[in-house]
């Protein structure tokens, strides 16, 4: 009887134990192979038109993973949306400045507008990542110097962190909920209502590849 009671208690304990963190809520540790699966061309910067701006998958993956953790990007759907946006806007990680047509001050890996780069810089002051004096000096000099500050050598984590910051601070809870669902409709709302761009076949291909690679 004692043995039976002990076994029963053990079984009950297992059945009520908290589950291991599920895929729908975990923070993704983006790896180089996964990024290469989504965008094979990120394996090399050999033919990059602006070599100083180009980053390979092996360089980008750790910075992107850190940014997802920092800004609370915890689902495959959100992760896929951000990766597809970054890869599209940066030409598969070849650029972090707008060259076509060449909008001054527009850049970082998701090609943020100068207005959002200024807001991003302010948030980094609050987070202790940049100094207030550096940001104010850059702002006083114009939109170009603000972008220069974000892209300064040694600030690669800031460059790769902009897309996650934008989603976490500029998109509504409804938009994020749509992304978390992993649905195409949710992704389209993110692009049109938060990012402020249109859905194209090229963007959809990138998103579809990211969804498949992440198993969303």
C-alpha cells in the first residue's frame, strides 16, 4: 500500500508540474544555419557593392538574437516578420544606409526613416546604451550624424537592434498579436499598418522562407 501511495503521489506531481517553455513563448536563439536557410546569399560579402556595410549571416545572427531577447520578441511569427523585413530592406544584409535613391539619414538594417532613428537614439539614451550628450550633438548636426552614431564601429548591436525596437515600441498590441499567430494576414497588417509599406511578391517570398525556416 505504501509503495502504491508513493507512486500515485509521484504521478500526480508530474501531471500538475509546470510545462517546459513552449515554442510559442520562447525567445529564439537565431543561428547562422537558420539565417542561411532563409537567405543563402548572406554566406559571403565578396561581391557586396559597399563592403563596409555588408554583414554575413555568421556576423548578424548573434546581434539579431540579442536584439530579440532585449526587446521581448518571443514567437516564431514575430521573428519571421522581423527577419524578412531586415533581409528585404538591407538587400540580404548588404546595406545599412539608404542608397536607392539615397535618402539622407535613412538606415540601420531595417532602413528606418530619420524620424524613427532619432526616436531610437533617444530610447538608447534611456537604456544607457548611448550618452545624452552624443545624441544631442548628433541631432544638432542633422539626420546624417544621428545615423552615423547608430552605425559607428562598435555599435553593431544598435544597427541590428532597430527592427526589434521598432516592433516593440511603435506597433500596436493588435499588430503584435497578429504576428504572433504566424498568419499571413497578421504579417500583412504589420507591413501596411505599422511599417507603412505595401505587400509585394518579393516581400512575401522572404516572409514565407522565414516562416518555413523557423517552423512557425
